[in-house]
C-alpha cells in the first residue's frame, strides 16, 4: 500500500503547530509596539479645522485666557469649544472681511455651529473630568502642551493609559499654584508656591482615601 504520509509530514506538522502559536503572539506584540509609537497615538499630529485657529496668536500674543473660550474647564468634565458668537465678540469689529474667517461669518448667518475637530480624545470607556484636574492644580499644559507657542493646535501627549498612570502615580510633579494653572509649560521652573500647592493637594487625596491608580478612577 502507498504511504499516506510522506517522510517529512511530522516536520511540517510541527512547523504548522508552532506557526499557529507563534504568529498570533508576534502580531499582538507588533500591534502593541505600533500602538505606542507616535504614528499609533497621533502624538504631535495636527488636525485640520474649519478655521485655522492659532492659539499662539490668541492665547500667546494677545494673552486671551483659556477660560474665555473653554468656559466649562473649571465647572465640569468637558472644557467645551467656543460657540460662534464668542468668536464674533471680537471679529464683528476686527478682520471683519478676512477670507480666513468666512466660515465663522457663515456659521453666524446660518446658525449652524462650526464643526471643530477633536485634537485630544480618550476612548469612550475612559472617564476624564477637566474640572477635577484643573481645580486640583493640574495645569492645561500638563496634557495640552505649550499651546501659546502653537500656530496650529497639535496633539502634545499620547493620551495612553500608561501615560495617564505615570501622572496618577506622581501627581505632585505636575501640580502648580492656582495662579499658574492656565500658564504654559510650568514644569521647567517649579516655584515654592507650586510645591506648597502640590503638598496640600496630596494631603487632600490621602485624607479622602482615594487611590488614583484604581481602575474605577477612570473606568466607571
């Protein structure tokens, strides 16, 4: 009778079994590595907007406070984006016919809000509260970078779970005094007021009994 299996069948079977086990593991490993790269997190990427808004000009050169446009940052989980009438507070008087601002004028005339694109976004299963961070001394720059130097807004941090946990393990390294929360790049020269504010915040956290690295802190 002819042989059903050739002499090398056992070797081929072993290779096939090894491949079935190894290839998925390698794919998972490659996916995990790619997900942590700038390409995977979009860190440093610019997002196209309906109007090329410049934080460098408005917040940096003109000194407009973050809270003028992002009115919810101290009051609730969402910082919010400015409605058209906020833009037109100034631009009904300044650069009224600028071609660059045509979408703003059209939005005001039609009543249709500008469709601002999200630059920083966490997954839907992650709960992030802006006012819990800001009111406890975490400045805007901790997550958004030095916006006062950005002609166009880019994603300044990876916003990964690992990145968030690094901050939650040592929040005192980022907390600043209340008058510095809305300044840019505050970490390079920490002040005595920053260190005092950090100590007070850490004491509140300890007394509350909360553990910032608990899963339930962000996943609710």
